[in-house]
C-alpha cells in the first residue's frame, strides 16, 4: 500500500530534484562539468580518473549531446526528427540506432500506458504553446483541438528493421513526432554508457530531471539525490533518494506552465482530451534500471493523475513517488517499491 509522508505534507510543495553535490569537498580525482543542452542543463560528476582529464570529459560529453540534438531536437529544423516530420508519408526514413531506441521506448510506453504517453502528441503540444511554436494568445478552440488530435496516435507511426537498418515511417504526411519527454532520460543513459566505456565506475549524471549514478562520491558514500522544496527557500530539502545504481526521473507540471485568462495551463497534455491536465498531481518520480524508461513513465503518470498513477504503479510493481496538491498543502505518496530508495526509510 502506498502511504503518505506527513512531514512532507506539512512542509509543502516538492517540485524538483537537485543533486547534493555541494556538501562534499571534491577529492583530487573528482571532476565536475556542467552545461546547457536540450533547452535545459546537465551536470556530470566523475569520481574516477577520466582519460584526458576534465577538458576531454567536457569535449566528449558536449559532442554526444550535440549529436543527440541533431537527431531528436524538434527545435532544430535541420535535425533528423524535423526532417522526418517535414517529409512525406509512405517513404520510411533510415534513422540512427540511438534514435530508434528512443522511438521504440516511446512506442512501448505508449502501449503499456494505454496511450497516456504519446510521442505523436506534438501537434497538441504546439497548439497549446509548449513546443517550438509561440504561446497562444487565447485558448485553442474545440475545432482546433479536434483538428490537431486527428494527427495524433502511435498507430500512425512505424519503426521497422531491414538489413540491420532502422526505418521510421508514418501513415499521414503531417504526423509530428515529439521525443522531448524522452530526450533527457536518453541522454543520461548515453552519458552513463560513455563514462563506463572509459572505465569510469563512480559517477553521477543529471540531465534536468533525469539522473543516472553508479558507485560512490568523493567521501566514499553512495550518491544521494535530494528532492527539494520548491518554495522561496533555495535548496530546502524535502526528501533524499539513494538510487544505488538505478535511474531516477521526475516530471512535473509546476515549472513549465503559463496563465491565460486566469487559468493555469501546464505542458503535460492528455492525448485523450487534447488539453493540458487539470488534476492535482504536481510531480511524479520513477526509479527503473534505465533513465529512458523512467523518463517515459514519469510523464505518463503525470497524465494519469494521482489515483490512477498509484494504481498503475501497484499493477506494474513500479517504484513511484508522487506529490499531490491537497486542500492542506502538498502530500507525498509513494509505492512500496520506492520506499527502499528513500534515505529516511533506511536503517
Ligand atoms: P517531461 O515531463 O519530461 O516532458 C513533457 C514534455 O513532453 C512536454 O513539454 C511536451 O513536449 C511533451 N508531452 C506533453 N504531454 C505528453 C504526452 N502525453 N505524451 C508524450 N509527450 C508529452 N526546449 C527549448 O525551450 N529550447 C530548446 O532548444 C530545446 N531543445 C530540445 C532538444 C532536445 C533534443 C530535446 C529532447 C528537448 C528540447 N527542448 C527544448 C525541450 C525541453 O528541454 C524539455 O524536453 C521539455 O521542456 C520537457 O521536458 P521536461 O523534463 O520539463 O518534461
């Protein structure tokens, strides 16, 4: 049974993850780099030697992220995904293996969640002003929503293999593939593979809300990830997670939103209604072996809303941590599978 955390409920809103890096003094081998990517930020901390040192680490991380942007950024009109979106139907496009893996995760998670996650939801995302297009000056009409919804559905997308190549196809010319919700998790996994390929076994990676870690920090302790209070108190911590080599991803409706005519619209779109969600779930965190999978599921849970999300976690035995807005403030609810990762639950 999921159980609420009264301390959290009392203290209020939990809204994002923040890495607890500043508390420890870097050891001589510890390297830390950071930068911007995918419209957000990344931080990579390595507690081992990296061949070529910090400059090489920065160079290789940036090159990997640039390559991923060139593949899956809908914000880059020249990217592979943009060319797919602009291209005709009926002629499948050869795409790189890394991009195919992300698309496949989108298709799989879409099927698992009954279409709550939908990587073709882009026309609706753009209509509501959360994609590369401009913010709307008034609420989209029912007719505009219906028209955008006609273009949505993973049944209109196909991913096949032929002679070792990955072929991406679409059934309608104006299908719009949007992998924004998966990019950060995919990047965290690819960065983890890059580090492990260089013999690094102690690292912490954060790409916005997606976290991968392995081994220990400079003090020899397991990496800890703080869940921070989204209040005016900078850095106030609500809960601490010890991922122990597992991936952690968080989605929320609290940061990316706008107000129009007194109504708040978040960037999480329910493909069934064609509109931003309006329920009281403000944040969903998921722990799975890969950040790509966690990143797919956290958004799907955000679409579902609090009770269905917990029921889904129970059914699929997932490690899930939710923050729900209540009349009294905010309340954390987590599945039994999440409890072992919370520092407060550990002996
Ligand atoms: P998440 O919960 O992980 O994802 C929410 C996003 O997924 C929404 O914003 C929407 O795009 C989409 N979505 C909403 N509902 C659904 C649904 N039901 N099913 C599937 N998807 C849904 N942003 C910029 O502002 N500028 C950039 O240059 C830029 N470049 C990017 C490049 C790449 C390669 C990627 C992957 C993203 C880029 N972004 C950019 C987008 C941005 O960084 C975030 O990915 C986006 O704001 C959502 O991430 P999140 O973690 O906040 O939310």
